[in-house]
C-alpha cells in the first residue's frame, strides 16, 4: 500500500478548496478534509480503481477519483517514482488545466 505523492500545485488547490468550503459553510472544511483523506487511502489501496482520463499519450496513465459529497476529483498520474496526485480539480471548472503537471 503506497501512499501517493502530492504535487505542490495540487496541495495549493486542496488548501484553497478547503478554505473556500469552510467560508461557504462552517464545518465543511473539515468534512472536505476527511473525504479527501478517505479517497487518498482508497488510492493507496487500489490505485487503478479510478476512471481512466482520456487525452494523454499512451505512456501516461491518468485516473480520476471523484469525491462523493463535493464537486472535486483527485487526479492521479503514474510516474516512475510512483503514483502522484497532480490536481485537486473542481469537476466543472477548466477541464484539463492540470495535464501539463504529468510531464
């Protein structure tokens, strides 16, 4: 069970989303944090269980892990150093903006 690394920009997105959700409704930041941690544990246990993300060259495998209660997904790519979460992406804003992080 290998825990995925977190890209620095994905970490910044995570913190931004957490603060935004907490501002919208008190306590939602904690709920978001718990849900993200649960998905990271699922990724560690079953890294290929997410949906394949299309649009990458054949040598790059990317998978999406949507959160249940929030409109965010953890975007995972597989690299030689192991799996990396390269984005904490809102599901309806700027699709594919994070693709360059996988290179």
